[in-house]
C-alpha cells in the first residue's frame, strides 16, 4: 500500500496543503518547528484514529480556526481509497470514499502505518503502559475486533473500579455486584490476553532476527508477555483462562477494595525485553535500548505485512540523526524500494546512504511544503 496524496486544511500550522507523494521514498527537510512532524501526525492520525502527540482534538486545529480537514488518497491492492477526517471543537467525523462512518475507530484497518521517532526509546526504557500501547496499536491496525475488545474492556474496568471505590468509601455495600463485573472483565480480558500472546509469539521471532541483523549477530533480543495473573500457563484455553482470571480477582478482593481499583488484568500486564538474557530496561545501555526499539519497529513492519499481505507506510520522524552508522545502514537496507517511507530531517547530511531508485525531496518552512527538483 502507499499514499498518493495528502491534503491538510487548517491542521496545526497548515493553512492549505496538498502534497503528491512518491510510492517509494519521500524526504521532508526543514528546521525544527516548521511543520515536518505535523505532516507525519496527519498521516498517523488516519492510520490509528489517534494522534501520537495529543488526545485533544482542538489542539490539532489551527489556533484561529474552528474546523480542520485531513484527507488522504490511498492505493491498496484492491484499488484507491479516499480517507477523510473532519475535526472541530465538538470532536471528529470520518469518511471513507465520501461515506460517513458512525465511529472514528471504524477508520482502523484501511491505512496501516508504523511510526518511528526518538520518543520510541520510551518503549524500552519507561513503564509498562508504553509497551501495552505499542502492542495494542499494532494489533488494532490489523484487527478492528481487537480494538472493539479493548473499548469494551475499558468500559467494564471503569464500572468495576467505580464500584470498588464506592465499597471502600462505604457508599455501597453491594459486593455481589462485583461478581457480575468479575465475569464480564474475565470474559473480555481473556480474549485480549490470548490475542496479545499470539502476536507477541510472532513478533519475538521477527524482532530477534532484526536485532541480530542490526548488531551483526552479537545480540539476541527476547520478548515475553509478562502477565499479572498468578499460576498462568500458555497451555490454558480461553475457558480455563477465564476461570483463572475470576479466581485471581476473588483472591485480590480485599486488596482491591482497599485500593479502590482493579490490580490485575491486561491493563496491568507488560512485555519483558532482554538482550543476551540481560534485562534491557534495567541494565541495557542507551545504544542497546535504541537498537531494541528499532528492532521492534522493523518487526512491526513484517508482522503487518504477514497479516495484511502489504507493507504498511513507514514514518520516520527525525531518527537518522539519532542512529549510528550501523543502525542507519540496517534501516536503509529495509527501506530500499519495497516500503513507502516518509522521512523528516533537519538536513540531508545523515541521509546520504539512501540509494532508492525513486524518491522525492520536499522543503518545509512555516507550514508550507514545496517539492524540490531532484
């Protein structure tokens, strides 16, 4: 798949912008604060139905405007698809081929994209929420049903937590209702856990290969799903996992009432990362952590290709300046003429090793983008 055209109107610092893209490589050059990341954000927004920078819709609209529009022309194997998102102070509305959709999340699955930016070091370095978000976004792009499960689980979790707080604060004595929420949380949570394990088992192979390639065979990257349920085994089927989930909730009942929230479940799980059997988050060098983050993103590309039959669009936000020669070379070899890639950089100095047969270069300045003549 590849993007043919991107249109932005009153989005961030773009007053009116229409850019035709190369199916292979597109390089956007410009000083910081000119709009390069805004351009990538508009694309990622259409792939994931969320901005990677802000959850507040009004922040994506130009400061002196009431409405904004992002529109993409996407080419997939089955033909062209026009995606559109209209943003205003009241929220967002989406369209596919000029047909309005009921929910913004219905946009998922049309455009697949992988974003790699300097902030992705958080994926390895910081808390579990970053790794949960990584796996959930990845699966949601290839499975709308999984995203539906996440929304349903979140709703049940909020209701259960509200009841736990009410019991703790003696505003409710309805402990029996907790059993109802236990059943519902376990039913949906078990499906989420099993899907995550299935995907991580695929990712671990792809990430290990990427890590070895980047480090010339010196490092082995290991991924494991770190589940918060006691006595868990991968041999458990869905029904058995659901029962284990319920039993674990009952065992934690007093602790949860005391705290006023649910202490176990997929919202508390993590992904452990090790290099050569060493805990990467605790003991890895920044170079090793950056390599692992890159390996995970390269694995994400291959996973989406295996699930959809097409490579996603790759968005690289000012990452070449952060990579040493070895990692830069590995990334360039992946990019070459098989994945539509959109790169931002302050200058072209770190991009000299790219040898794609076909590419476009654009200059970004004060919210305006102009194609250079190669």
